[in-house]
C-alpha cells in the first residue's frame, strides 16, 4: 500500500515538471553532496579557512629567521656652514656620494620578547671636490634588543594564534555539517511542496469524481441540493488549492536550485526516503565529542588568553619600562676596498633607557583594574556559555531520540489515514455515509501526509545538527 501511494504521488505531479528542458531528480544524500561542493556557503567556508591558514602561516613565519638585503645610496651636493679650527665660520661646498649595502638576519625570541640580529655592512664615501674615496666595512655585527619588564607580544601570540587556527579548522568541518542541515531544510521544503501538490491534485480528481456522481444522485433524489452544492464547492476549492500548490512548488524549487547553484533552466524533483537511521544518540558521548570537536570551546579558550594578554599589557604599561640594546662587531676603514677588511677593530655598543611614571593620576592603575574586570567578566561569561552549551546538547539529543519515534508514528498515520479515506469515500459513494464524514477523512489524510514530511524534515535537521557539533562522529560507531 505504501509503495502504491508513493507511485501515485509521482504520477500525479503536474505536467509542468516534465515540460522543462532538463529534470534533475535528487535524493537527500545527493543534494547534500552537491551543496557541500557547489553552494555559496561551501565556497564561503573554503575561503574563510584559506584566510585562516594564511594568517597562521604569517604567525609561524614571524618566529622564523628573516634574511634581508638593504641599500640606500644618496647624493649630497650642497654649501654648508662649518666652524673652522680657529673658531671662525666659513661656507664650504660639499659634493658627496654615499653608497651602502647591508645583509642581515633577524630572529624574534618569543621566550623573552626580544630580537637577535646578525648583519654585515659595507659603506663607500666619494668626495668629488677632493677626489677621494673611503670605505667602511663591518664584516660581522651581532646584536640583541628587547623591552625589559614590558609586554611580550610574541609570547602571547604563540598562545593565541594556534587556538585561532584550531577553531578555524573545526569551524570548517562544522560548516560542512551545517550546510548539510540547511540543504536538508531546503530539500524537505521542496518535498513538502511536492506533497502539497500531490494532495491538491489527488483531492481535485476525487472531488471531480464525487461531483459527477452527486449530480446523478441529486437527479434521482438520493441526496439534497445542499449536499450537491457542497461537493461542487469542494471541487472548486480543490482546484484553487492545486494552483496555489503549484506556485509554492515553483518557489521551493527556486530556493533549492539557488542554494545548490544549479542552472535556472534545470527542473528539480526530490525523492524522499521514509527510512531513517535506526540508532539513538547518547548524551554523555555527545557532550564528550562536542568538547573535543566544537570550535566554540576553542574560541572560549582563545578569549581567555586574549583577556589575560590584555591584563599583562596593562600591567606592563603601568610600571617601569626599560629598553635594552646590545651590539658587538668588527669594523675597519680604508681608502681601498680590500684593505677595509684587514685587521678589523672591535666595536661595542650598549644602551638602556628607563621610563618610570611618577605621577599619572592613577591612569595606569585604572587601566589595570579595567583589564582585571574584563578578564573576570570573560571568565564568568565563558563559564555560563559552557554550561548552556552542555544543556543545549542534552536537549538536542533528547529531541533527536524522540523524533525517530515521531517519524515512525507519522508513517503509520499516513497508512491509516489513507485507508480510512478510502473507506469513507467508498461508503459515501454507496450512500452509507455523509459528506461531513468524507470531508473529515480527507482532512485527516492530508494532515497525515504533511505530518510525515514535517517529521522527516525535523529528524534530519536534528541529525545533521548533532553531527555539526560533534565533528561528524556521533554516529560513526553505530550500525
């Protein structure tokens, strides 16, 4: 009986479905696979992940050595005022060309927040007025610079950026499951529209048949005029419902076609499967997998680290600040290039700068207190969000497990309602029942068909919703 009803549904689809140049018949699985490859949501998720990957590569590169080659030649031809040895002043023309080249390697040190560098430089000075050339070489220069007692941005980046990237990876996987859930909603919206059209066409055909019999029975006086008019009205109503259902079908088809990025000339017909997975979900397992795979919990960790980072920065800016710079190397100067590398002399340079706020009217302390309050607020909000997260998973699991029984009940209701309608129609045609009983059976039949589609849509929405928050693994070990 069930198969017969399904065949009738397909056969009674309007002729417009076959009138298009192309008709694409899709199952739910085929539609989801297409959505995860072609939909705008899938492309947006891909580009979002790509941006996150490049951002993480930039972060990693920031902790690797950097090799640079620099040069800044300049020509200086001016008349400058200079002080002579006897204390007098004179204007002297200067005509110089200065060229230089430097090759350097820098390495950020995340542990201390400083920067280590190694470089080699060569300078040449041409004096055109005196026709002289001088070279200055620094074959090897090693140096280190960093902020003492300051904010170590490199250390905090190493804690925050991996969490940001981890969340992006998990968000992409979650997005694929959410695309499946959205696609299922669009799929069943079209399935519901097809069912509505089937119901309308079926009811119209039945109303037309009953109207024909009613006219004959009215002539022989076995029914009243009121009853005959009621059947005529039912026929008109059914025809109007069929036209409305056709319009809704086209709208639902347009939505699914757009989501799947299918050509607008292609017609779509969906085939629903009444079978559903015969396994239930466990709340404890779902929560465990969600904690492992959900990007939300990783985002919470990142927010915690960011609030701690802001607090550390506020404390560093409020107290003593010092900048350390150390440099050691070799240097020599000569009029010939090769001699500028002979017997180089040691050169050392060290500096430290200190800044201690003596009177800032509590601004530094205020920034620290604000950062502490923000950090405490973030901890409170995250604790609440985690509790609600677990509660919502429990609710979804219970709804999913219950929905499977609702689907089974809806499918039985379709069979019983269709059988009752057939009986009521036969009884009415044979004059053993009233039009009221037939109308009631018709309404119950229609409601049962709608209820089955709605139950399937809710089930698959919950199914892919659970997969999205558990990394797609909640049902992996189920048979």
